[in-house]
């Protein structure tokens, strides 16, 4: 399972790479533009150079899915830190390299069992979960997928500019593939919409448009809401979505709705 990290305008801030052990860096790819290729070589991982015409995170992810068209991949944001619960507690502590290997192996195991998408809980709210995993929930920033499944059903990242990962999760659920989320581990970010990355293309209007498109496509399982952005840089208020993941899986199956 290859590790894929899209990155842009963060040549000196590859935070996620700090947690990846050396043996896994051999199968890790930074997804980059030609203009940053030279500077990013210093990290000594593989570089997948995408054409300059492929702009926006949804288009970039779709390029990866088509490039690695029959593989299991682990998508990671480039600014993540990772944590693991202390034994028999919900308190989190920063992981060590061996812990990342453990999480990687778990994701691969779940994909091999046939789960459509395999995620990891966010640091915020992790203490609400009991046990080491849960089904159906928000998956972003860290997740494993099987590109062969996506291509089989023409599930695409480039249909929506942002929230593109939510669209893919919902499509997988509605095609009958379950999701699973590891709650023993968690990922965290300093803040959302920081300089570089998706913030280079995400605007208030694009966020609004994407939320409305997601709700339109996946009605009645998605509701648009407006939120104060306490931890979002340069976006004090934003359009967001409330998603009924389990209902989408149980009631929104495409084949049933199409009478197949």
C-alpha cells in the first residue's frame, strides 16, 4: 500500500513525513508540481509530478487514482501529527515510529477485508469513542482506499472542488462498501486552511458551492449548515455539512434506488 501525500507551497513544512518510519518512506510519494520538485527532493521520498493544469485538491487526488489505478493507497494530508491512546485510557500521547507502522498495518488489513475506506479519528473528539474502532463517520486527512474499487464504479474526486473526500466516502457507502475508523489512534493539525495546501484554492464561495453540491447529490443524507470557524485560518465563518453516514449506507444504496 503506497502512502500518498499531496502537497503545495509547503516545501519547508512536511510535518506528516516526520512520523513515517524509514522503511515506509520507500513507498511514500509526495504529489507535487514541477516548480517545487527540486526543493522537495531533500526529503528523500518518491515524487509524483502532476501537470500544472491539474489544479485543486480534488483534481490532484483524481490524478493519483488514475495513475495508481489498481492499487491500495493511503492518502495523508501534509500537515498531520499522530497520537495513540494510553492503555485502557482515552488520553492521547504522540506516537513513535513503531506506532505508525501499527496503524499502517491495520489500515491495510481492513482494506484487504473489503472495507471501502479506512480512516483514523481526529484528535478533537477522540475521547467520545469507546473501543478501538467505529463504523460510519467523518473521514478526512488520513484514509486508505482501493483505487480499483473507485475506478470500477467511476467514483471520482474531481466532481466537487472541496469536501471531495466526503463525496467519495458517500459514494462508496451508497455502493454498499462499509467504512471503518480507527479510534485507538488520532490525527491532528495545528489549524485548518493554513497557508499552502488546499488554502491556495479554497475560498468562502468555493466552500459554499461545494457544500451545496454535496447536499444536492446526496440528499437527504447531507444537510448544509453555517459554522463559526474557530480553528480555520482566514475564514471566520464557513458553510459546512452535517452528514448521516449510516443512513446513507443503509437507505441510499444506488442499486436499490435504481431498481437494479
